C-alpha cells in the first residue's frame, strides 16, 4: 500500500496574536473544533459611589488600537481572561471598530471556540470587507464547520486584496488539495515558497501535492528541503517516514489501528 502524505495547514489566527508567519510550524488542522478550557469573564472591580455599582474600566478613555495593544500584551504575558475582557470592554465602547472584532475573533479561534469566533469575524468583515487577515481567519472558521466553498471564497478575496499574504495562499493551497484541485494547490505552494523560501510548511505541503501528481523525485526533494530548515522534531520524524516510503515504494505501509471513535 502506498503511503499518502497528509496535508497540513497553518492556523492564521496566530498572526493577529502577534506571531510571525515565518515562525509558525505546520499544524495539524482539527477536523472538529478543539474545545479549550472555558474562559470565564473575570470579576470586574466596582468603584464605590458609581451609580448602581457600575463597572470601572481603566482603559475606557483609550483609543481602540491602544486597547488592542494592551489586550495582546495581556496575552503575551499569559493572562487570557484579561485579554478577552479588555477586547470585550473596548467593543462595548467602540461597537463599529472592525479590528476589535477581528482580533477577538482570531483569539477565540485560536482557543478552539469556533462559533463565537465566527460571529466576531463575520462582524469584522461586514465592517471592513478589505481586511485580508479577517477574511483568512473567517475562512479557517468556515473550514472547521465544513463550509469549504465559503472558505475558498474568503481566501480568494483575501488574495485579491493582498496577493502576497502568505497565510491566505498557504491555506488556500491546503483547501485546493482537499478538493483535488492539485494544479491550483501546486500554484499556491509555489507562490508561498517564492515569497519565503525559509518557511518549512510549504515544502511539506508541496511534497504532498507532487506525490499526488506522481512527481516522486520532486516530492522527495521538497521533503529533503523541509528537513533542512524545520526545527520541529515531530514533523521531521514524519517527513523521514514519508521519505522512506517514497524511496522504497516496494515496502508495504502498515495501517495504524483504528481510533476508539471508529
């Protein structure tokens, strides 16, 4: 039995959390939403003397972009409750600010809370249809609900707005592969590699596409390049296994045991 290389997909929500696309490793896309621990709304301090015990917002007079910076600082320092609380308070005061919804939606998506994430990203795109990051993140949410056509439409739009936005190209390549549009997937991963030849993920995914197209030598070359630049030990081990299968096609792959849910 011939091994099939499994296509991986980056999670673009991490970009809005302040991470660089070039630093992201290829990630296993969850087939269903991964449930993160529930994020409780923190207790809000009450200022004595305010009418009806009104909540005190220490950032209430700050502009939305500054409040986004404060929220992401909370996240970077390991305070997820404060992160979402800051964004929610800012949205209460600036309900028409698209980026507030986009950032909160991206963080909820990162936590695996797909339904509220999608609601925020829908609002963000409605307020600002030219935000390529919000469109890319909404596509990720659509994908997790199996809404592939809508996800592809969002990624097409994000790329039309910013042709060099690598996460949109990368994720569209993954979706095109999944719909067996192999030529389209190859085009997207070629573009990703031209944009950033030092990012490992596109090489792994392009190897999958080339293998599916019957281009064994090219797939081997991509996996070898992936191993040269990837720092992820788990992924490197899988790439090594794929290389062994491609180099020794006469070997029979042993199927893994079924999961408990099958």
